C-alpha cells in the first residue's frame, strides 16, 4: 500500500494526523533522531548487547557489567564514549579520540577477557556481517540477521547512533521492530539518502514484510517504490492549498494508464526508460 503525491500535497499530514486515531497499534517509522545518549550504538539500541555481555560473562567468569561501555567496563577517562568532548563555550565544541582507551571505549581490564580470541572491544568494532560470521548464539544472530535484512550489514556494532544518516536511523528502527509479525507499519520516505542498490534491497525487504503478514503504508516519492506497491493512493493535484485531495487510487498499472495525475505521467516516462 503506497501513499504518493507531489511534495506538500498532504501525504504525511494525512497519515500522521488521522491513522493513529483509527489504528492505535500502528508503528510509525521515520528519520527522526533515535533516542539515546552519545554512547548509544546499534548493539545497545537493539538490545543485542545483553546476550553478548551474558556470553562473555559465562565464558570468562567475569561480571557482565564489565562488558558494557555504559557500566563498570567503561574507560574512566572518556566514560565509555571513546572520545573526549571539549566545550568551547560560544564556539562549536571539539571532539577528540580518547588517548587512554585509544577510542575503544573499554578499560584495559575489560579488554583482557577473550571469547574465541576476541575481546569485547573487538566485538564493538565488528560489522554486522563480520559478527554474523563470528557468533553462533541464536539470541545474538537473530538480531544480527534483522540488521542485515534491512541493509545495515556494514554498520559496526559499537558505532554511535549520532553518526547515522536519516535513512540508516529509519532502517535501524525497522530492524528493532521486526521481531513481531502481523503488525501495521508506516514508513515515511524510507528511500531518502539511499543508494539505488539500497533502494532495491529495501523494496525486497518490504515485500518480505508483507509476505510475513504485516501491513505497510509507505509515504514516498521514489518511482521504483511506487511501481512495486500493491495499491497506490495519489494526493494532489498540487502542493499546499492546491493539494490534500485524492486524485487517484488503484494499482500502479492503472496509474500508468490513468494519465490525469503528475505521478502517473512521470511513472509512465520512468518505466518506458
């Protein structure tokens, strides 16, 4: 199901203003900043750090808190951030790598304990793809697989969330929601900032979500996403005061033969190459 229209035609306003009232269970996924501190990472946001800490504690006999940069395992100099923030009052602050932990976030004691030859700091520097090769534990692999499914297999587990783009933030939120099937999702312009190859990956994921029994409403301008939708609702005909009306509703194939909307005209031109 696809919500389409020119910029400013009222797509997001319609969905955000009315849908939650009739579907309180809707999961809204947009590109707004992910909640968390400057020490938050994909590992902490998805809850994956808990089974990783448990694995290290069970294997080494050390307390689980030692394997968190937000607890007793944190470097005392940077408090587990890996960097030092210097406030320059009226000027922009300066961020420098912590010289004590060399940006690795953990104190030396925590880094001395190894699981399969790798320390907790090594794990934080692994990409999702590398971690899938390393871990065999089901609880950890389940989360890693979800991150890979949404196209984030290149992110490192300890990468700070403040470094993610808007599209990456939305994909991370989606990955954290994938554990439960049969849900109602709204994705607000999920292709923003994505490479063309990533758009193809995203469309494949959207199809998988529908096949798994989920309902998707996608607010989008990207014509590849429009063409892949099961049903299109086109708002317009223009923007602002000239928008806000449903100018077309139907399949993408019907949209290309309608010929009366801006979206339909551009979709025909796009598909014809």
